[in-house]
């Protein structure tokens, strides 16, 4: 069987920036174990599979280790593929995820792609020594979202300088850990770690911003925010809280178009 594959750098306007994702259009879902093996072979933080179905696209996301409920950067990358390579002419793509429901991506005149995702429900918890043990600096606050723990720090410098222990982090039963602080030139900065799902550090994590946007909107008393994820590849995002939805904007660029044989 021969399949087309795209590799796209999401939340970037130049190659080798942002977060790379593999996008594979299929006519029907492949066996789960095969989709997982392909994702492991790709060895990117996410591989997304998409199916064109009437007026929408079905989408599923796999890390090298597991299928996940939601992935922002791979959804952005999938929209870029559909707009740029699959002949889609409208300006809004409606995705449907069996795990996350309807997800829309809108194309702006400036090339910005904007995700429309459900807001995560977060609540503040007591700072956990078990979780803090995985990081070189203790947080000033800790929150829990639907999938991730959020560790809040006083300043951007702490996020940049942070050292982490993947062995300790992998002991905690969670998808991932977000560390975040107020930004110097943007509203907030972050990094994301997910050793339990096969992603040591993710370059740019769109889904994490469904948690970070309501957190910082509340702290800063504003609903429109600019953010940077401080990985080595760096990612820039616009975020807006609208009721129970979060709009997350960024650009994307194609790195590779090819074929795989399985």
C-alpha cells in the first residue's frame, strides 16, 4: 500500500522552525496498530491522519507512542496541507475528531491559520513535591487541566533556564507538563514535556494553549494574548478566549511531500 505523506512545520513561517508534524490523507482509517507503527517510524511528536468526508474532514493524532485526544500543531499542519496541497477553496475547514468533537481552522488574508478549539477546564491545586521534583526550580503555583499539569513561575528567565528530569516526570500518570511564566516581550511564555506519551519536549504545543489561554486571560485581565513557546525551535502563537472556546493562531510551511510504502 502506498500513501502520500506531508511534513509541515507548524507555528512557523520558515522551515526548521515551529513544530513539525506528519500529515497522511487516507480514504478510510487504517488499523490502529498500523497507524501507531507509522507514527513511531516518523518519530515526530505527532502524525495526523485525515479523511475527506462530504463537508468536513475526520482527523486523528498519534505520537510515537500513543493516540491522543487533541493536538493543535498537527491540526494546524493538516489545515495547511488541505489549503495548500489538496485543492480546498473555502476559508474555513471543519474537522471532526472522535475524541474532541468539531474543530475549525480559518485561513486569514495574511496567511495566518486560526484554530477554534474548546477551552480546557483548569483548576488550581496544591504544589506537589512529586511533580516539582522533575524540575530544577520550584513553581509558585500549580494547576491541573484535562490532560496536563501546569506549573507557574515568576519570570521568563526561569522557563529558559529550567532543567528537567525525564525519569522523575515519567513517574507521574499524566499526558504532560506545562511550565509557564509572564513574558518579557509577549504576554506569556511556556514549554511542554510529555515523556509518558513519547515526547520528551514538544517544540510548540497548540493544545496546551487551550489551558494556558484561560489561565493567563484570568491573570492578566485580557482575552487577546500573544505567546511564545520557548523550545529550541521556538513557536509564536496568538491566543483569544471567547466564551468556552479558544482561538489559537499561527502560520505553517511545507517541508516535505512524499510517499510511504506499507
